[in-house]
C-alpha cells in the first residue's frame, strides 16, 4: 500500500512523463514505412506472439474533460468510411506478422461502441481472417465501452464477437460533477451493464475514475467510491484531471473556479487510495488498482508486469501493432506512430502505404534506461545485477550521475539504495514518475511544464 505523505507530494509534484514508453513520444521524429518493415524483420521478438491495438476515434457526445484523440459526431457514415480504410491498413499489416499468434487485442477510442453490432462483428471477423488469434481461454481480448451506448443485448453481442475483457468509463457518479463535464451516467445503468457482462462470462471488468473534476469534494468522491466498490470491478483506474484548455479545446467549457484547489485535490486522492486499499484492492502503480487475484496483481508479484501505451500489461514479450489514426506501435527496438488526422491517414492508404508518419529507433543507451525505468514503474525496484547481466555494464559506474541525484529522494525516504539495487519505498510509490525521471536523458526543462501533466 502506498504511504500518502501530502507534504512530500507537494514538494515533488512537478510535471513529468507517464512512461507508457521510453523514450517518450516527444522524441519521435521522421520514421517511414520502410523503417517499420525493417523493424519487423529485425525484431528480436519476431518469433514471439504479438499484441494488436485498434483505435476507434468516434464519440457521439463530447465529455469536456477528455484529452483523448477523438472525433465527436453523430454521423454514422463517418464510421463506415473509417472502417473501409482501417481494413486497408489491416491488409497491409497482416503479411508482416504471418505465423505469429495474437495473444492480446484491444479496441480503444474514442468510443468503440460507436460502431453498430454488425460493424463490430465484421471488424472482428476481418481481424480473425488476417491474423491468428489464440483461443478465448488463452488470449486477452478487450474493448472500451461507454455504458450509455450499450444494453444487456449489446453486451452479449460483444462477448459473442470474441471479447472477454471489458473497460468502461465512470469518472464520477455525483450529478453536479457529471453535469459540469457533460457526462450524465447513472449508477443504476452502470450496474446493469456490469452485471450483464458478468452474466455472459466476461473474465475481467475494469472501470475508470477521475479525481480533480469540477464540484468534486471529499464527500462526493467518497459516495462515488462506495458505489464503485459495490460494483466490485476487477481493476480500477483513478486518473488525475489535468486542466490544460490551451491544449485540449473541450476543457475550455469547464469553469476553472469550480475545480478543487491543489491541496483539496491531494486530500481527495489520499481518500481514494485509503478507501480502495481498505476494501482489498492492491495498488499496482501510477493510477491503477486491482484485486489481489487479478492478473496484473499476480504479474507484479511475479516480476513479469509490463507497461505500454495501453497502460499496465501482462504481455511483456509482445511486439505491439497499433492500427487506426494516432496508433503507436512498438516493434522490436522501435516506436512508430500513425498519422493523427483523417486526411493524412486516408492519403497514405490511398497511396498503398502504411500511414506511419514518425517514430524512433531506440539506441543502446536508451535500451538500458528503458529497462531501468520499466523495472521501477512496474515492480518498484531495480536490481543492479539484473541490468548488469543483461547489458554488460557496471551499473554504479554507468549511472553515477543519476545515483548522485538520488540524495534528496533518499533523505526524504522515497527510495532506498544499497549494493543490490534501488527499492522504492511505500512513501515513494505515488511519486514513481519522479524516480523514473532521474534516468530520463531526454527531459527538457523548457518543454517539461507544457508537455506533461503533474506527477500527482
């Protein structure tokens, strides 16, 4: 359980990366489809299974807090057109991975349930036809849903289409909060959706909450958490609302005076952590909690937890293939990102090209740093011997500057360093991003404040 020291959080609460990748997307530059093809051929994981991600960007309504890549529309014809191009991308990608099994699949958004039942089935059938998906008992096949767009019949259809894990947004059940962010969603309707998912055999149910929203107080978030705990999802994510209207135009509709101040926001966070851990949820890291028998919790205890652009994952040895606008793939020692606009995405596919526009080849130094950061952010510890054996370095000599920089964090009780490695303490777990930043050679103080959210 993380120890919530509000004074230390105030001291270290600077802006920084979330480390869903290292190097982060800010370091991406020119990267071509030819570079991508070479990465597939050269991947050290080329004989291993793969993970697929599909970005479905459409939403029927606008949630004012949202910072995701999305297209808000009620025009279903746009979905039809998008799927036509997504199928073209699938046709271009599939030959690169012939013979490799798919053990993990995720549809994110936007709102994937913007699609009709028929479109969901057709897309899944296309995926199965082009890729080799493992069985339902072996694979993790997940989809994000908006509970306001489904009923029990749709949930059954989604399960029959092949999904076995469900992720749904709640954010907050307080009516005043919901009204302020333009997302009206009742507890009763959400409970019905979750029960329907259990009735048809979904193996895992995850929900998302946000703290720091307008009109949110310790009392209101306590009521929401009581209701969420009653729903008993397998995983809970509680994200920090970062008010950045200069970057995300929908947030301009949120009145800044309605937001809890910094200290109140920290007290809300502490209450969330206290209530969830007392209720039996295990703190995984960053924003994530899981029941002790959940696969994420088991993977963390066994030292096999991984982190990628979808968050924490149990599939550490997979090349990640992302399709759709803005999708980011991780193939071998590279990252690559698709076009961010529909115009550029369609133009590339009209030309018979993968819609890859930028990325990065990870160099030898960053591979070492990535291993250190991933160990810290997933396991809260890094073994000097493990890194030395894998990369043939002397850890203390290689990272002497970084280790020197830990003096303040050691004195404040965030980390403990001995001859064997670095251990993040219970007091330091909430500030894991700060610990990881010590190993990030790309951090630019001039860009940091405007490019990343607060650590807490």
